[in-house]
C-alpha cells in the first residue's frame, strides 16, 4: 500500500495543472511491464523457497518486506530527481522483492479449491481489462471531474489502508477477519484501485514530464499490483466460505 503517499504527492502537483507530459504514460508502459515480469519471477522464487525450504521462508519474508519498504522510498526519491540510470536497478530490485512478499497470498490461492492457477489468471486478466477501460475513461476526464474523482479515491484509499492496518494488528493477536467482512474489504479494494487506475491516466500526464517516465511507471505498477492483490483476495474469500 505504498501507493498512498505517491497518490497524495501526485494530487498536489497535478491540481489545476495543464498537461506537462502527454507521452509520459506511453514511455512508462515498457517499465511497468518489465516490473510486473520481475514481480512474477520474485513470486516464483518465493514459491520455490516455500516448497523446498519452508523453515527459512518467514525469516526471509520479513527481511524482504522491510527491504521493500525502505527501497520504495529510496527508489522513488531517486526517480523523482530524474536519475534514471540509478533508479532503474533500484526499481527492478523493488519489483523482485515485491514478488517475493506476494508468495504467501499466491500460495494460498493455489491451495484454495476453486481458485488455483485459474484464479491467478483471472486476477491478471482483470488487471488487463481495467487498464484498457481506465485508459479510455481517464484520458477523457475534464479537469473538474478528474480532480473530484482523484480526491474521492484518495480518501477511500486512506480509509482502506487504516482498515488493513487494523486487520493486520488483530491478526497478530489471533483475531481473524470473518469471511463476509474479508469479502467486503476485498471488494472495496478492487473498486478503489480500479478508480486509481482511471485517475492515473488523468493525473500522471499533469504531474510528470515525458522524461520522468520512471516515477510514472512506479505509480502505475503500484496500482496494478494492489488491484491484482485485492482481486485475488476476493476470489480466495469467495471460495473459502463455510
């Protein structure tokens, strides 16, 4: 959910701004795709560790999670300064770590009857369909509609983040979310990040110049990773009902 801080900064920069990077999304897309491929590789490696060396998976998971969070802020800062040659390997490493930390969710999906590899494919396909629809809608928003949607979605994402933190804290004490509530949280997450995908196509060309494609790619990458996670969570919750 590192997307939240990126989101607030983008809103401040884009408010009432004309297009400054009409081609920034096109320039960013190859790096978004590359990041998603690296994430898939990181998840594959994590599944291999989980299957063959389960005792070391959780320690390495926590190391990867902490490194991922630290690297996010470092990589974003470097990318924002336009130092692409330094930012690119940092973002590549971040993508691999992100994939590793998704291992648990993907493993749960693979072991859940009714989800499996088909469900993972459905989640990925859902992200692709969202991209196509969001591109059409977000690119044609008026300034008034674009800023209104942006602020609404921002508030929703912040509220969702609070709920997820509380959910995590309760889980630490052995209090797990009922299935019906997990379905609700996951459904709201899917809805909100579909909204974020629309907002990206409105806000990124007003925030970044054409040569600032790496921070734009990071923003889009986070959007689709979070969307994938919530679609997969929703499928798991639906197929885990008592």
